[in-house]
């Protein structure tokens, strides 16, 4: 029997709580299937539920959970320390934590704009800042950010959200060049609308808004969770070592080239 491609590696996936959309937990599950030991984190305590589900569903999986606000530098330091204390290494970071406050720009308040930036940009900045030294020391790492296709297509009501996700996209290219010689790749997966619990809730609450968000997608539907997760997990593999600094849209054609 062949050895799983990520056997012995340790992955940290943020925003992977049970009730937070599902992208993070689907990615975490996929990494465990590839043999990685997985630490899942979320601002909600449902991260433990995700860890338990993966451990029960994937034979031989090793998992752990963390709960905390990753826009807080000290919380992130503790999170990365947990991975190192438990497994002694950190090979993979998936910056999925986020969640948009989606509204017309002038309907935002200073508080909602700060929250949007905190959730989507500072979480990725701090997690990357604390994970990178360990990857540099090991001379190996895979960082995958979850960005947003709305940065490219100017989707309605997304300007505040795009300010944060655009920062993630920009950080991707800068870090990719800076750390390429340490065999650390940095890429972003940029989804369009995704068929999550949150998206289905938006459909139930305001069908016209959900329809507007999917109207720009030539495939005529939101992405499924596994369609996003499969790209993210692929970028975590050793064989993806020559792909770096890329923002890869998984978007049903809503932007092209």
C-alpha cells in the first residue's frame, strides 16, 4: 500500500468550525485523507466538532482543535505553539478564516469595516507571520489563502470585503517571491459564490441577492465545497512545488484570464 502523499506532515486550517460555511472543514478533511495531521481553528468552539468528525471519518487521522479570534496576535502565537507542542512541526497553513459583511459600501459603519478587515486580512497576516519562521527553518512549506473572485469582478456590495481580500491577494505575491528559495509556496484560491450553509441562508432570506451573485457565473450555479477544497489541497502537495504566487480562481468562469 502506498504511503499517503502528506504522511508525516502537519497542517493548520483556520476558519474550520462546524457551522462556518464548510470550506475550511472540507479542506481539513481532504488534508487528513492525504495523510496530514490536522489542527483546525475557529473563533467558535465548533472547531472541536470538526476535529472529532475528521478523526471518526478518516482512518488513522490525527486531529486537534483550537478556539480563538485569529485577528489577535497573541491568540495566533498560541495556536502555532499548539501545533508545535503537539507534533513538533508545521508544514501547511490554510488561511481560510474570514466571512464577509456584505453590504453597499456606504451602509457600512466604521465598526463593520474594521470587523471585515480583521476577519479576512489580519487573520491571514498573523497566521502567516507566526507560521513562516518554522517553515523557513525546515526549508519547506505550503501556504494557501482563501481569497475572493469578487476582487477581480467587482461584484455588487463587496467593496469593503474586497479591501480585505485584495490585501490577501497582494500578500500572496510578495511572500511567494520572498520565500521561494526556502521551498515555501504561497498561493491563493479565489472562489466565487459557494454553496455553503451561509449562501443557502442568504437565498432563503433574500433570493434576489443570491440570484444576483450567481448571475455573473457562466456555469449558472455556485461552486460546491469539494470543488474549492480540491484545488486548495492540491496546492498543499509536494508535487505543487513549482506553483507559487498565483491567485487561482475557482469560479465557474465568472472571470477569465
